[in-house]
C-alpha cells in the first residue's frame, strides 16, 4: 500500500534519474585499455632441467623424473625439474 510519502519519494527519485539537459543518454563507446594485448612466448611445458654432469643426486632425480613422466605424474615431473635446477653443484 503506497502512502503519499511513498509516492512523493518515487516521483523525486524518477526526477533524479533524468539526464541533465544537453547530455546524451548514452556515452559513445570507448576503449578500456591503453593498447592492444601482447602475446609473450611461453614454452609449455618448460624444457626439462639438465642434470649436472657427474652429479649423482641430479642423475637420481633425472631417473625419478623419467619414472614420473612414464606414469603421467606431471606434478612430480615439475617438482623434480625444480629440484634439479636448484641443486647446488
């Protein structure tokens, strides 16, 4: 049930929604970014880390990586690559 106060408030809100005179109701389309997107080369999956020559620990991890790849455990392959890259020689 609308009261007089509700009707007055509704009319006042409708007046506020009217655009100012001389202003178009819709703005022209504009670009939202400064430039076109760029495409960076991203090799995926990244190349395997090369085990250091003569390092037994790197050789073990390389064998572990081959086993993980054979079973489809891509998380273990990625983890092993990181371990080989970070291994101090």
